[in-house]
């Protein structure tokens, strides 16, 4: 990848089927190592229970408040400055419990690709088909 300055474009926001609005800040096939997106979840809304195959995620909370449900952890309250670390294949969702938008950066390694996204049936408790109960 060559040197560059990528300008933030709020008009590029789109709704992702996970249940949040996304602005791709960096997600380039020439830089397979990382992607960065800004995510926005409206008040009272949650993302779908999901996991990413082979991708480590980090949520850096910028604004708002919510509850992160990650893997086997009890749900945790999150706010500005908090970091949520999500290993590959780890079930996850985030809920906005505040009165304003919950806004966070999503940092993925390697870079996010839609083909790695898996919605989880709540009846499976996030277990992959090959995992033992």
C-alpha cells in the first residue's frame, strides 16, 4: 500500500445487515492486515448476535453508552474510552442503552470481509457445529 491520507466521508455511511450503520475508514485489498470502520447503533437498538470467522475485532467506544455481550463474559457496560476485545469466532453483540447514538471504531485484523460474517442462531449459544456441548 502506498502512502496516502484518507478523508473521513460521513456521506458514505450505509446500513449493515448486522444492525448498525457503518462508515468504512480503511478497508483495502492492498492492505490485508487491518481494517477500520466507524459504527453507529441508535438508542434502544442492538446488533445481531454474530461472530467473525478468522478475524479479531476491537471496539473502541467513542460516544454513548451500551452493553457489550462477548463470548462467555457476563454482559458489560461500556462507554467512551472503553475497548472491547473480540477474538475470532467469538459470539458478540452490542446494545445501545443510552439516549444518543453509540459510536465506536471497529478495528479488524486481518481486514474485515463480509464473507467472514456469521449470524448466530440464539438457540445454539454461539457454538460452532464442530464444538462439543
